[in-house]
């Protein structure tokens, strides 16, 4: 199989590139920066295709040789900082994805595996974990990022039925793991723990969590034996934030917070820090949307993926230990180290 991975230098994309190559597949990695791709994927056999999901036409011709597209690229880290992100989220997460699907169909790509989010899934009426058929969490409508994932899933489903393109959606929960270069919010928490800068108090709630390597393996199984039009939740267990901070502290010798902050107080504090960040043009250490999402305590079940795909999810303590170990090694490395060269397509980013 010849696969194209979008978002190839992100947490999921990087691990997906490595998973596919380890399984014997040929991988083309879409990246906006040649230098970053060489630095972060230079130890793999991936071929880099330069391009931006907001300008699909610039790399569309390269799709003619692709069997499966694994679409992981999305605008999400920046959304949890102050400012109006509606336009770039629409251009990247919705319009860019649909243009990619249209180009894939035009170039006779066989399959497209789309990365959505388990956080759009609500709880069952009785409070039990949500599955692929459960209606969305009500908070999705107020969360631009999650709403973009929900809408794009619907649009891709309609496109798939109309054009006959195989499309299946992976719904991972909060991802952790090595190769978190961004970093994502989980990767930043790990770096904060290493620097002994964990939050002084525990925000309310928690989240379902999953190892990005297990998500990558599940997405490969989706391409191999999954069914078009299906959604597959890829998630491990639910973790309370207090337990998460305690485990991070134990792995990094940081001081774990022991006092909890009520939801109303955490929300007010997040509003205040976001307001100050807008005034000072700096990143906010707290996010209103993140506080709301964690407080919802959204449990999900991966029973469908486990049964139909044979998906498996490692214990979170093992994921956390691997993530911390990778990040500690990363921190110790000197900036600007050389990386092996990759084969790079002649397509350039505009």
C-alpha cells in the first residue's frame, strides 16, 4: 500500500508514518516545512510531499499514485488560545478536508481515513459511555474545533455516498505519546511537569485518553478491514485530572497539586486569563473550552473497534511513562541537530 499521511509531523501523523512503515507500507508524508519534516522524520523511510491542506490544488497531482489517504492534519492547538479562530478553522478543518476528498476522488485514490474526535460523542441517557451512535455532546455546538469535526464527518459521508469514495472516520480521545513535537496540550503538560511547573490546583473533571501509537494502529486496521461510511472510536480508559497530575509528578519528581478548584472558579479564572492574554497578545495558560470539556467527563467505549478491527489499547500509565521518557530525551537534545535527508517531492508550499 502506498499511503499519504497529512499532518505528518504532528503527534498522530508522526506515529502513523512510523506505524505504516513498520508494517511494510510505502509512505508519503505531507508537510508544510521541508526542514521540519527532515528534522522529525529523517530517521524514517518516508517521502516528503510539500503542501498545505489549505491549498490542496498545489499537491493534488501527487495523489495520482496514492492508494490510501490518512488525513490527520487539523487546526486545533491554536484554537485553545484567545482570538477569533473561526475563519482558519473553517478553511483548514472543513473546506480543506472536502477539497482533499474531491482531489482524492479525481485522482482515483481508493480510500480516505479521516481523523475526527471522540470528544464530539456525548454520554448515553443513563450516563454510560457513548458509542458511535450516541448523539453529540451538547457542548459541541459552542466549540468551534469540535463542531468543525462533526460537520466535516457529515459532509464526508454525503460525499462518499454520492461519489463512491471509501471514507471511514477515526474518533480518537485525548491523545498522548512520543513524537509530540507541537506540542499538543498533552505534550505541553508533560513539558511543564519536567520543568516542575504543574498547575497549583486541580481543575475539575477528566477525559478519556489514548496512546497515539494505538490510534495509528487502529487507523491502519481501518484501511485494511474497515468499512466505508463507518465511524470507529479509538480510546483507552477515562482518567481524572487529579490522577493524571499525580502520575506526571511521580514520573518527573515534580510537585503534584493537591487542592481542587471548583468548576465555577476555574471557569472564571480561565475567562480572566484569556482576557489578559488578548490584551497582552500572549498565549493563555488556561482555556475556557478546555475547562468545559474536561468538566463534561465524557466517557466513550471502543467496543466496536475492538470487535471489528481487533484494536487494542495499552494501559495509560505505560503511555505516560513512554511520553515522559521521550520528552526528557528531547529536552536534553541540542537545538539544530542534523537529520538524515529524505526524498522530497518538487511540489512547493505557497
